[in-house]
């Protein structure tokens, strides 16, 4: 049920690339023997405020919440909790795990490395993943601040959505095998790569590259997962390398109890003030308001809870095929 909740949460929040559209990919991992349906998830090393979790090749949608709960338990005891994970798989939207902290008046942090699809600045090799960063911060009367972003110009899932719609990608998302910028949404399957946040050096791609590198190190080098080009890919058009430098995919979670720094009510009141001030910022022509991270997803969740979730025809067809393959009625 945990996995289903995360996938539906993604669709509700408008992150359609990480919702039920991902089911086919998880089944593919299982069929290739890369996903353990009954993992023995366990802590293999810990201190009062830290832990390393081995996911036993389980579904990241299950391993991730397990690890985040440990981070929250440690935060409850000593103020902060930090958990690094190895031997896991794709864990859905990063924001879900970070948002688990909100109901406990904690700040939540969620990172993961991913399929090597991204070329560092000045390179044409695919060495990093889209490596998202998510941070959730509680407020009082205002909705929480929820940052959930890839460290590339766009997440790979958005490319997959464009492919299903038969549309081109915006300039700055992709490069071909020689490093030349392209707009073909199928460019990755033709040997191309995704670009770090910023697109090119002139527009700050070195900063996106640096952020993606940090996520890779925290998520994988720290706990002993595979990193860089050795990360076992989720996408079907890349075969995993035979050589390994760790175990499976890696994640990193953090939980910080707000009252470990100042009284929670005081902090949340000031978060309300921060959010209110930014909401009231003078806007440029053509824009009605300044958005706070998490606003678009929260508003779309409210809409979809009332009106339902539209699925692309290609996703519906995938679900029909999966139902037939697994003997589950669509």
C-alpha cells in the first residue's frame, strides 16, 4: 500500500512522470531480477543521530519511507536524524519522503541518485542522474514550503511525457552524443544526454552539475551504493554495467526537529511571515503573483482530488497491458 500511496501522491501533485506511469518500469526491474519483492530491509550501521540502511534490492517506494521513519525517530530522540541508504531502487517523487516530516514539526530532506543520463559541464559523457533534492519545511497558518526539484533542467520523466505526446523538448534540456544542444525528446535513446540545471556554462550549468554531484556523493558514496556511471539504470534503453562500485541505488534522508533550534510555534509563525512577505512581492508584467515552492503541486492536488486525475492514453494502454500480464483486472 505504501508504494501505491506514493505513486498516487505523485499523480495528484501533477508529477505525472512519477505516478502510475512508472509501474511498467518497476515490473521490468522485477523481470530482470533487479528488484526483490520481499526484501529484508535492515540497519547495518548506526549512531544516535545517523544510520545506514541496506534495502536488500527492494522497491525504493518501500525502502525510502522505512529509512525516513528512522531519521524521524532519531530526530525525535536527539534533535536531528540522518539516514543514508544503499541497495535500493527508484523511490518515486523525492518530495513525498521529505513531506513525511511535516506532521512532526520537523524539516525533512530527501535526496537520491538516479540513472546516469546527465553529462557534467564540459563533458559529453553520461555520468550523473537527474539527482533530485527535496526539502519540506512546516509553517503555521500558511501551507508548508516544499521544494522538490531535479538538478537538471528537467526531470527525465518530463521527457517521457513529451515522448508520449510526440512533442519536442525545449532547448537547453538535451545534447546529442557530441554535446550539441538538441530538442529531440527521444535524444537520450539515440546516445544523447541530459544537461545539468542551467543548460550551459554561461547560464550556470556548473552549479547544476555541482548540486547533482553532491546528491550522488551523499546518496551513494556515503552509504556504499553505486555512484556516477555505475548507478544501475531505471530506464530500459541503458544496460547496467557489469562492474559495480557499491550496492544498488542510493538515497539520503534528513529530519531536523524545529524545536531543536527554537520553539516550534515561534519558528512556524516566522515561516508564515516569510511566506506572506514573498507572496506579496511586487510582480513583473504578466504575472499575478509570486509562487512559493509547493504552491503549484498543492493547488493541483486540491483540483485533482475533486475532479480526478487525467491519464495520457499511452499510460492507460500500459496499465491495460500490465493488468493482462499480471492477471489483474484493469
